[in-house]
C-alpha cells in the first residue's frame, strides 16, 4: 500500500520564502487557523506544499517563538541541569 503524495509537486515554489509569502501565510492562519495543512496553501494562495507551510509556521512565524540569546537565568539553569544530568 502506498501513501498518497502530500501535494502535487508540479508548479510548486522551492527555496527561500519571500516576505509576501510569509504575510499571506500569517494572514490566512490568523483568520482561519491551521486545521488542514494539505489544503491550506491553495486556500491561502501560496504555491508551496502543506508540509512547507507547516514547517515555516512552526519554526519561524509563530508569534510565541522566543528568539535571541539566553537570559542569565536560562543559562544558569542549563548549566545546573547539565551538571546533574550530564551529556545524555
């Protein structure tokens, strides 16, 4: 038994995302949510596959993603846990 492809590969854009694509994805998800990643690109007007949209949202565009350097407290916590747990 073969799994159905996640998307039609013909005509899909590859490579870096543009600011316009990011804007379209964020706008669509804010209005409609992200219940069906396979259907989302077509509905949002994107020439990307659903997996690409999901990964872009999850890894870069979610508003709750914390970016930047660790705080001093976070760094101390990491060091203390490393002392307790080691390199596991």
